[in-house]
């Protein structure tokens, strides 16, 4: 049995010839040809996972390429539905190409040419067919999908091979040789030729990750357009699909999915872009012409990316919209096999006239990918299993890229590769220097001269470094530095840390366990306590350790003197958090916007109402944790703390003895402290101080040591007398009365 091996598809170093002579050659290294027992000119089979095999002609690459690389022309990629980076299997075939008995070509010129010259007259088809014999004869091999440009009698048209019949009537081949006896036919697309041309519409998951549910829904709609779809007799009230609306945040793969829909096997595809239509009325005429052509070449698809620019929602009389004309055209084409597919970020921005059961009836959402979806997307980007990026690293990236969409993951992998390249080049040069390699030998180094190639190796350090420099698309407009605080930077508060970790990590790591017990994740956490007790620092550590997208909001910053502006700003914050989920919104000093409704102005009431609705209103808040901090819990509105909102209320008070010792040890580990200073004794003297005040004591003691250095001119350690001085300078700001007030409030809301 012939050997088969997997190869990664790469482009040719230069453009293929215009005459398509070499279009179906696949270029391999001499080593790969020998391993496959192939010679230049032999016929081979190309197989993609889950797809039927295609024939090609093996050839030796003119340049030095790796043994796992195959170079293909753009024409072959388009005809066979192959993309750069795909992994294909190549097998030798013990046969020669069959002779083509007849070749049928269809006029696939764009709508502007058709509109200008009209369809090819029946009397002129033989002339076009005779003229097409010459470019066909120049081809080494021909296949269905091959396209030619031809000019005749002042008309320039495009023709696509729609059908090839072999001399022997064999159906096992897809690649043929054209000879002088092959008959060329130019035909017009007619409804009665559907079955003979073998159209089968299907969107393949090739190059798409994390979209299995969306692809299945689209293929269910495409089943209405199959030539054999009338095998099952549908009821009289059933109507075939007319339109699909894809929607989702930026970067989730809408445009990529539209590209796969184009390759589903339509006779003709028509693209409508926002730039193709002007406000002078020409757009309406062109739109009607496109639908007329789509009806002629059924089954066909009309694809509209960024639909909100073509048919925006009617916000004012000045908005130029083609929604009425588009609706009219879809109604005219309702009996034809014409599918309209639109894409938009926000479906509510599209005119309501299109979102009806008789037009764009099927709305398919492309959501922010989950960890499993992100792993599938990474596999799709890599083109399957990759020796460069191991399965362990793929799982690591998928786990740490919360809120990343497909475009973000692609950009991240580019940066990871650059990091790995920089590291390998540096290590290579360092090894040369350590082995006594000098610059004079550089010209003799085969690696540097390109005589030998080194496979790129990506390590975990490259991934972690790249993650520090990238942000999800939804968070790029939020100019916020990701906190770099760890749990180890906070002394004490172990119970608080444990409860926060459970609130955040359980929904991410153990969703199945929560679903089994019907336990919902927490939506909100309220941290309250005296100033300086590490409330803000704790939230920063929570965001860092969990690896979530973090948005910090100061309560007072939301308030605006303009009517409705504060509410709009608050809604925008939650919109960004939903786009980048899972994420954390941290409201510092939340009492500024959530005071009791009897104690605030009408504007403050509106802001509070907006906050309550966003947290637990009509639109459910999923995978977004709201964390709030306040020094004045008694002024908060009770509605904010009911179950479903800030229902996890945690008190962060002054540190106990063990916590004070941890705080001191953290500071001591980063400073030069004299051994005479005992942590336990200093912690006892700091009883009643908050964490911030203890750090202030250490800083003041350090300043005193620096003052002594200035006087003596000698380096000094931080000694006990410096701390005694600091204890006198830093006063306790929390009294027993303050602590008692917090305890009373805790009892009034019945917090356990």
C-alpha cells in the first residue's frame, strides 16, 4: 500500500502563471518525494481530515523546504477549498489523469459586466466555446472550479468550469487532461441543470473552531436548497429558508464564517458591501440588479457583511437606509432558491423590517468562546496537531485567555512566535559565545546562512510573556493597567481570601458540579470595613490570581452634571464587562452612587436604579462578578444587598496578631532590617493598627534610617529605635467606637 504522510500547506514563493499551466501541481522537497515514492509529474491524492480526496500532480520544489511542507498555488487552494496552514495527507496514486470528453463552463462574470453586456446570446455561445479551447489547452490539468478570463468582441467575461465528463464516464476522478478531442460547451445557468451539475450545499468546519453549533444551524437551513431536498414531502405551509442573521462581538469569526458560507457550493455568490452604495440613489438600482442575477443563477447566496451600514435602524429621517429596497427584493425572491446572509455586531442596530419571520428569520449568535471553544480555535489556527505548539501549551493558553475571541487568539499566537524566535536566536548566540565562537566564523555558520533550518520551539515562558502584553479586543478601549498584586502580598485575611477564591474559581473550574446541584454563581460581593484594611488590595489580588479581565470604577467618576450621562456611563461599563467576560467590575467607594434613595437627589436615584437593573434586571448578568467596597455600609440602599445582587457581604477589619506578623514579614523581606528587631514584639505593639498603618510605620522607620545615613554618611539597617520613633509618629485612626459601629451594622443586616 502506498505510504501517506501529513504536510502543512504553504504558499508558492511567486505567483503561478496566468495560463494556469502549473495550477494543480503540489511542490515537495526531494526527500518527501522519495519517501512517498513519487517522481515529478506523478499523480497523487490530497486528503483533508473529514473530506473527500482530490487529485494533484507531484513536483519537486525549486527552493529548499522542510520535509513537512507542501507548496500549492492559490488556484488549487480555491478550487479544493484548502487554506494556508491546513494539514493534508498525500498519497501516491498508481494511475494517470483521465482524458476530458466534454467540459461545461458557465459565465461567472460580476454583476457590473452582466449588466453592461447582458447574458451571452445563444448564437454566440459557440464562438465563446471555440475561444476557450486555447486557454484550456495550455493547462496541464483541469478541474471543476477553474476560472478563466477571456475577451472577445470588446467584451471581457469570466468563465468557471462547472462540469467535466470523462471519455470513459468514470466518476472516480476530479482532475482531467484536456486534449484536442475534448468538447467545450458554454451554457447558461438554468434551473433544470441543478441535479446534473451535482450541487450539494454544505458549510464545512474547515478552519473554524468553537462554531459547531452555529455551523449545524446553518447547514439545517442549507438543506432547503439541496437538489434532492424534495425527497421528503414537506407540508404546504412550509417555506424554505430565506435569510440568516449572524451577530456577535468584534472578532468572534463572523467574517470568517461568511467566507465558509461562500464556499458551500453555490452557483454564484453575491457580496454587498457598505462602500458599494452611495446616497445618490444608485445603490437601490444596483441592489435590485444583484437580486435579479441571484434569481437567474440559483441556488445562490447574497452576503451582506456589516448589515447595519446598509440597513440601519431608523433613528432619524436623515439616516440613509436601503432596508425598504432590501425587504422588497427579498420578498420578490421568496420563491427562488436565494439565501440572504447578513452579519452585524449588534442585531438591534439593524432595521426591524428585516428581522421578520419571512426575511432574516434565523438569527445565530457567535458568542464569546469558552475555554473549550478557545482550544478548538487554537487547533484551527494551527491547522491541527502542531509540533511547534504542544497540546499542553494549547490547554494553558485556552485556560488563561478569558474573554479572548478568535481574532485575539490569532494575534496572541503571532506574538508568542515572535517571543520564541527572539529567545531562540538569543540562546543560539549565547551558546556560540560560550563555546568560543567568534564573529569571524559567522559567515561559516550554516544556520545563519540559511543552509540548515531550525524548527521554532515555543515554551511556556513565551506564552506567559505574550499574555502580559495582550488584552482582549473588548478591553482595549478600557485604558486600565492590569493589577499585579498576589495573595502573598497581603498579610492575613485567609478566610476572606478563601471565600473570594470560591466565588470566582468555582464557576470557571467546576461548572458541572454547580449545575449538578443547581447552584448559581455569585453575582456580587460587598467588602466593607474601616479605611486601610486592604479592601482594594484584596480585589486587585483576586483579579490577578484568577486571571480575569478587571475593570476598576471609582463611584464618584460616574457622576455627571448632565442629565442621563451618568446612567449611560454605567450601562457602558457593564456592556464592556459582558463583552470581555468572564470579568470583574470593581466599584470602589460604591456609597457615592448607591446611597439610600431617601438621602440622595433624583439624579442619584436614577444611577442607583440603573445599577440595580444591570446587576439583576431583565437582561441576566452572566460570567460578570461585581465587587464593591465601602467604608460606609450604613448609607447603602438595602435593595443593593438583596439576594441576586451584592449578596455575599464580607467584613474586612483590622488585622489580628498573626496577620500583623505576616504584614511585617512581607515588608521585612524586601528591606534591610537589623536582627535585633523582633517581628512578634513589633506586632504586639502595633495592636489596633490597620494594614495600611502598619506599612506606614515600616516606611516611617525606613525614612528615619535614611535620615541617619545622611547624618553619618554610613549605610544603616532599620533598627529598633527607628520603629519606636515610627510608632510615635503614626497614630491609630480606628477606635473601639468605630469597630462597634461596624459590628452593629453587621447585626442589623443579619450577616453571618
